[in-house]
């Protein structure tokens, strides 16, 4: 029986917490930050949790 490999692109962008939730970081924080408000940049710095069916799919990609 074959094994499922880790999807490296997903593993670099998402991580699975100890409770099994999928954590991600926001995009749009890399360049052109002078056009964005300080409040927007402050919120983009924090991480967020992925919800729904997408989180289940990401877990299979990252944990294998």
C-alpha cells in the first residue's frame, strides 16, 4: 500500500495545532504596505484559524 506524501507548499503556509485546528497567516502583508491603514496591517500580522471542509482537506495534506 502506498503512502501519502506531505504537500510541501501547504506545509509551509499552514500548520496544525495541538488541538487539531489548522492555523494560517494572513496574506497581503509583504509589500505595498504604505497604501494600507495601520489598523489593517495590525490585523494582518495575527494568525487565523481555517474553518470548514477546507480545514479537513488541509489536515490531510499537511499531516501525512
